[in-house]
């Protein structure tokens, strides 16, 4: 009997699973892959980014509201989901930056914070793990810590000498970093909007691009998933406090997105299987070694 493919996507906050790699996870769910989204924090210190919900009663109940939003997004994507149980660190503001809140996720020692994720890896037994790069995708302390913890757990989960109390060892085969935006992608979307006679929302991004690194050259793996972009957007809208349905993220028409850039992109960071690059499947090299379909 063929073994079931399993994918674990590790994210910092509720809503990250819907804004980063969501169409890819929806695609694999549709193909019968078991997908577990791991959410490191509850998003308790996040902002209310939807002006229609920027109200005192929403702020007063933000932790519970964000958990309910995560439940709704999980159902849209068709994934299972687990909380690591850490507290949101917030996004520090100021110069110099203030110290991190006591006890928050980003303030934890990586070896300690990786423990709950090691336990989940040994329970769920993923073949593939996705997370953020060393910059966190963007420099939020929880995103950087998510990277640190994910890499540490990937390396430790298969080692019987580490965290022996957390279950039977299991070594995932591949670790990927989500590459949400590259200069080539933004240029493609910008040019497609202009060609359609529409105002591009990316003009300022391109003006500032010289101030940010271009992660495009790091892309090793492109997943064709345009069919699932509507699922991604429905999952995003489920996080109603975090996304303005009339805002930036929904200004590019769906059919234009699907034509201009039909993939979600990843960097293969670790692999224990033979998988020549570039790839078009997160499970390339795994299907053969795990005897899965």
C-alpha cells in the first residue's frame, strides 16, 4: 500500500497561512495530500488592519476573534491546524526599538521553543516542511523566530538523542522557504496591469526595490497553482480583522494574476532526497523514496 504524502506548513501568526503559500497548500489538499498548518502564536498583539472592524469591542476580544478567523480559514483551505501556544511578540516600533515583551515567542530560547514543533513533527510525520527564510519573509521578530524554530525542529526531529521525551524520531525529507515576492513577479504583475489599462498598485514597490534584496534568484521550485488563487483569497478574507476586502491585496483582477504569474515560489533549503533543480513539485524525490502516489 502506498504511503500518504504529508506536508507541514509552519507560520508565525493566524493569517500567515493564507497570505503565504495558501494556493499551494490548497492544491495539495485537492490532490489528497495531508496538510497540517502549524501556527506558532495566537496573534494577540496584531493590529486590526481592516478599517471596517477597527472598533473598541474588536480590540477588546482580538485573541478570541483571531482564533475564530483561523478556524474559518482552515476550513476554506481544507487543512488541519495546530497551535504551538506561544504569545505574539508584536511588531516593535521606534528608534531604538523597545525590548520584546516578557515571555513572548521571539524572546524564547530557540532550543526551548523548538520542542513543541519537534513533538508535532514526530506525531504528524511530514515528508515536507515549509516555513520562512532567515529574514522571516519580512523582519517581524515572530517571523524570524518561526524560521529559527522550524530549522531547529527539522534538524532535531529525526535525531533520537534530542528531545527523547517527545516521541519516536521522524526525519522530514525536505525543508522549503516561501518566497512570496520577487522583483520579476512584481514586474510581471505591474506590466500586466498597465497593459490592461489599469492602475498598478505596485508602482511604489518598484520605486523602493533598490532598498530591498531581490529573492528571485533564490527560487528553486515553482508550483503551478493559479487554479487555487480564489481559494487563497477566500482564506485571506476569513481573517477579517487582518485584511481589507477593498484594499491592496485584491486590486489585481484574478484572471490577470493567473495569467501573469501562475505559480507560488519556494527555495529548497534542505533535502535528504535526490531532486534535481529547478522543481515543480514540493514532493519531487519524495514520491519515489516514500513509495507514495
